[in-house]
């Protein structure tokens, strides 16, 4: 167990050493004046009055970033040296070099009476056994303050004696350009690097001030970055009840042939659960109609999927109407047939009588014993009714039975 603890402690120490060493610079010098290191990232160069430019020299085991390598710089402002620490897993390291012009460079580090008083007060505070709360709205050192603090693109109600601020930004803002200014050129000002890499949620940005004696003060800006909203306005699928639709999320225009429907049953699914959709124009469909499915992403961006309607005639769409018409025709036909049957039954008892009245009748009358009469005798009888005349004619020139051997003995002739 003891060995494990020692091993973990060694790893922690090794990791810490690497982090602190990553991106460091060594042996910073100036061609004119003297260089003093205030903290890990701040240097102060004291130069004689009248010095406008100096040449900085330094070494690093890493790469210099951009144009911020050791070079000739102006003493009228603040210079920067920047080292790219990406090779050791970290970002850009910035070193600030401030300039102080003095008449006597050697005496430049001698503290003034006011500085001595401040140091004595700080020493007393550090040795005090009382725990006091730090008020972020008052200057902890009662001396180092900014003349102004500007955040480019935003309004900040700045008060030099107020050391805590809050700012809300949109989700698409990745960095802030924070510009602090001081009247005293001996004060070095640093803005924490996270102002250039803002993350979602809360970001605490510090603006640190350091004077030549190492006294510090800090302004804190709490920047709250809004949650990034989804811009996914794609559909995952569209299905149309009763019809095939070859859907592709990147295709927004479709053509669909339908029957007599006035509207379609659509099933729609968005790719993002945060997106919404609405269906426009899915009513009173006709040839040339357009159904629009509008998808709105969480961030408000929209995309329209359009289904162009073409109406085609299909007899099966009208099967109900056809069935009704066919049923009506069948009923009419059955009524006609039934009526004819009833009419025939009603006419049946008078059928024979009607035939006799219209066609006439020819009857054979059985032969009788007739006494021969004179050849000159001729008798005609006429029977008539309302529809015609039936004439009975007696035969003439009747011979005896021997003379008419091949014919009937008596002949009756009816003439109509």
C-alpha cells in the first residue's frame, strides 16, 4: 500500500513539473535597461528616459507563436512574447513585458514611501489570525485599479472600484476582445487566456494588474455562454399511406401520382428530437397541388420538403358508384321481367276464343245418307258472324255411286 501511494505521488509531481515547464521562456534580456520578473507571465523592463525602442532576447524549448518572437519593440506600450505549447498538450502561452522609464535605472527598484506603507499593511493582514471575506466590489490592494475596461461589441458599465462583472453572450461567440487600460505604465495588465476559448456555460475571466513591487489586483468577469442550439432541420423519413415514396433526407422535391383523395395520410419523423415540423397544403388536393412539410430546427432555421401532386384516373377509385348503378339496373330489369310474367298470366283464359275469332274454323262434317237429287239441284247456305262469312255449298252434278268410284260418296265443301 505504501509503494502504491509513493508511486501515485511521484506521478503527480512529475505531471505538475511537465505542466509548469510547458511553453516556458528562459533568459529574457533587453538590449537597454534591466529586466525583472514579476510573476510567471509578467516582466518589467526599466529603461532610461528617452529610450524609444529596445531589442528583447529570450530562449524557449518550444516554438514561438506567429510574430510574437523576441524582436525589437517600442517602449511606449506593452510588448508580448507568445509560445506555442501545443506540442506538450497545451495552448498558447503569453508573456507580457512592460516598460518603465526612469532617470536612474539602478534606483528604480527602490520602493516609495507609499509602497512601503502598502507592504506593511499587507504583511499585517497576512499575519492576522482573523478570517475576513473578500469583497469583489472593492479593490483588495486599495491602489491598483484600471483606468478603463472595454469588451469589444458589448456595453460594460465600468467602475474602476468595482471588481466583479457579469456578461451573457450567444452560443456562437467563441472569444472576447477585452481591452484594459491603465494610466501608470509601470503596471502590467493581463487578461486570462480563456477569454479566447469560451466554453458553453460559465467562464470566469480575470484581468490581473501587477506593479513593479509585485502588488496585484484582479477584476473578474463572469461570462455565461448560452447553450448551442441545434441547427438540424432534416427529416429522417416520410411515408404516405397507400403510396410508395422513395425518400432521401437530402432530397427535398418529390412527385406523387394519386387517385381521388382530397388529402393524404403522412407519417413524418425528424432527425433531431429538438426539431419540429408542420404540414402545409394537404387538403382539397387536385392535379398540380403541392404539399409542403416545413421542418424547423431548434435554432429557428427551416427546411421545406415538397410533394408535387399529380392526379390520375383509376376506375377502381369509383367502384362504389359503379356497384350502386349496377344494382339499380338489376332491380329495374327484375321489375320488368316480373311485370311481363303477370301480364301473361292475366291473358291465358281467353287465348282459344281470341284465336277462333281472328283466324276462322274449318270443320269436317261426317257424311250422312243423302238422297240423290237432280243434277241441276244446287243449294247454298251461308253462315256468318261478326268476323267473317262461312258459306256451305251443296255439290252439283252429283252422279251415282258407280260413276264416282274413286271419290267419297258425299263431298262437303266449305268456302270462306
